[in-house]
C-alpha cells in the first residue's frame, strides 16, 4: 500500500473511532453501533498489529451499545471478540459480567468480575466491581439454596427497594400431565410453605385501569396494555435466541398431547444448552397464541406483596410457571414481587404429585367456577369439580345454591349445607370442598358474634371448618383473616393457637419471611 493510501486509511479510522466514541457518549446507540461496525470492518479488512488495542476497545464499546438496545446475544459475541484480543480487558469483563448478571447467569457473571478484580485490583472502579462481586455471590447462593427472606421489606410496609430475588427451581420437574398437556410435578415430598420456584418474567406490562372495565375506555386501556406487552415479548425474543427458543416450547393451545416434554434443566439460566443459530423471523400468529394461553394477569389477589392496590393491573409471561396447570383443589399459590413470580406449596405435596394453581378464585361455588373456567377457555375436571357436579343434581343442593345467590340468612345456609352433608354421608375432603365453595357464608357467620350466638351450637366450630377447608383446597388469605379475628375476640390466644395461625400463614405466604414479619401482616 502506498504511503498516501496508508495515511488516508489511518485518518479514516481515526475519524470513525472519534465519531463512534462521541455517539456512544451522547447515548445514540444505533448510530454508534453502525459507526463502530464500519471501523471494525475496515480494521479486519486490512489487519495491522498496531490497531489491536483500538479494535479491542471498538468491540467492547459496540457491546456496550448493543446491551443498551437489549441485543444481548450480539453484545456477548462482541465481548468475546474483544477478550480474544485482550483476555483481561477491564471494560469488556465488566460489560460481559453485567449482561450475564442481567440474564441471571450468576456463576458466569461472577467469573467475569473475579478475573477483572484479580487483574485490576486497584482500578478507579474497584468499589463498583466489589459491589457486583457481592451481588453475584448473594444471588448465586439464593439460586442454589432457595433461602429467600423478604422480612425486612414486609416490616417496612412494602416501602423502599424491592428485595433482591434470584432464579430458583426447587424439587420439581416437567412431565406429561393427567390434567392437560404437560405439567410441573414434585420430584420429592415437599412441605407446606416450601418454595417451588422463583422466576423472572420475560416481559411485563402494568398500568392503572379505569374504574369501569366494561366501557370503551376500559377496553381500549386493556388493548393498549396487551399491545405493549406483546411488543416487549417480541423485542426480548428478537434480541435473545435462548428466550425465543424457550417461549417456543410453551403450549399454543393446540395438539397438547403431542408436545415434547423438555428437561427442566433447560430453563435454568446457567444451562449450557446450545439452541443453535437461528435468524428465522418470529411467527406472530404462533407467538400470539402462546401468549394468549400462557400469560398471567397480575391483580390484587395475586400481587398481595406488590404494595399496589385498587385499579392497578398487569400482565406478564413467566416461562416455567406456564407449565403449572389449574385445579380447583390446588396445592400451590403464587404472588409477585417486581418482575418475579414466587410459587410455594400451599399444603404438603407428595413425590410424583402434580403442582397446581387456582387460575381464579377457587373459594367460589361450582357454577361460578365453571363460568370462570369458561372465560379461561377450558373445562375443569378435577376431583372437586367431579364431586360437586354429582352433588349438584340433588334437590337440596339446588335450594342451598338458590339461597346463597339471593342472600338468604348465612346461618340458615350453613346449617342446611351441614345437615345435607350428614344425610348424603359426605366425608373427609369432600366436606372441605363444599365448605370452600360456600366459604363466603361460613366466614360471615364466624365473624359475627350475634350470628354465632344464634347458630353456634347447631353448626361445626370454626376450627373444624377451617381444618377441613385447608386440607381440601389449601390455605387462603381470607381463611387466615377469619381465624385471626376469631383469636383476637378470644383474647389473643395462647402459644398453641398462635402456632396454628403461623402454620396457616406459611400455607398462604410461604416460608419467605420470619414470624415477626408474618405477624405484622396479620395484625
């Protein structure tokens, strides 16, 4: 190459490098990516050893810009290219570590920060680096042990910074389901309140909905929220091959029985599974079907720890949680903290038993539950529903349901139901099923001193009813509240009574908080 051409190329590279750096500083990510790409292309076309340092920095800076646009796959490739040139390059190690941490790949992120710390122990970013090291260590421990504790956040009244949560998979696996398609199954005996999984959403969309959801304003707000949510999922899928492949494994509501059963290890963020290179365009029809079937709605009942109330609503998709089927006698409960969903056992679960959630309020009569299931697009055929369908054919049951709907005295409804169950020789969990279906009238009866004076000796005690309901369908916040109110009326109760309340609380809230925090919720 002639000297003049060489000098011209050097000037061009210098101008591109300066322009790219300026665009990066101005946070014009797309343009900076284009300019760095031009610079890198020229350097690679005519390799020169003296450009190695500039090339390494260009890859590193392009990785940073790509991470800002959430194009994490390409950003990680750029980090690897930079580290091929200089394997201890501080800026690149920090960039790669932060991307991996964002993807919940704690061990890999920790390794990047450790190398950076070893080779640059006294750099100006050492405080920041140590912060990332400690965060990775903590999240890796939580992901491995499941030892979450949100007590401080609860005691603060759900104020301040949200508790740090990590991806966690407990004693569960994915298998063919007897309910529908595939499901999560316990791989060991699981105690009441134990964590089953903690996982972060691929995407969420939240907002304040108008008071009336039936008018045009409410429908439009829901449509805008849904569109924004879909856009976020598509963006996440486009920018991360792994995310797209995992979403593609979810059910679209068709050919359930022929779907492949994936290994649950595939869903661990640290999984080394190679999903292969794919530039295929996202099938929007298929994606919309998957989101329609698998997205979860956040409302007050499922967001009890969010601190949000009233007309605050949200929608999101949590990959592993999407495998959990519905049952009207569920053995698990969920709640949301930030972008994470936390699922725990609401009663003891035996090895091999399928994990189930209530997609809607299971403390409702059969007729109401059937309507809600229809809105979800399925018919429930769980043991409870089959039993209640048989019972509903009895004349007395029709009268009880009619009385419930028109608001007959709650004492009368409870008394008639209990007497009918005696005549029908209903036993064990079956009693709990029916009592849960009519929990509203039982709770109104138990919290009213006047009604209890009238009916108390003619109906079972609150303790008997609560025990049977919890055994049949698991714990519920409303049941817990009734028990707490009853204990307060009786002078606060002793150690035995308080321990029973704590056990109920573990079924409702899980083992993610200490007793002091649980007491603050119940007080």
